[in-house]
C-alpha cells in the first residue's frame, strides 16, 4: 500500500482554513501552490492539492473558498 506523505487534515473545514492561510501568505508568489482540497482514498483524511477541480466540483469549492 502506498504511503501518503501529504499533510493530513481531519475534516474539510480544517483543510479549507489551511488552504486559505497558505493562499494569503503566497498571494504575491507565482508557481505551484495548493488551490483545492480533496479526500484521500488512502488515508481517508483531507489533503491540499495543486490540481484545480473541474465542473460541478469546482463551483462547490469556489463557494467554500
Ligand atoms: Zn492521503
């Protein structure tokens, strides 16, 4: 089984808080940074991701973030 080395957040609220903090801190920077959160299939907790969600999911994230 693959071991997940990403930072773990127990719920989506905590993940979104962390995402907001990182985004405001890195607002002046360009380059790779987390843009969304996702529920991990390996560890069943939330992670930040730099992959942009698409479609319906993207609209939900925009509403949250
Ligand atoms: Zn994981």
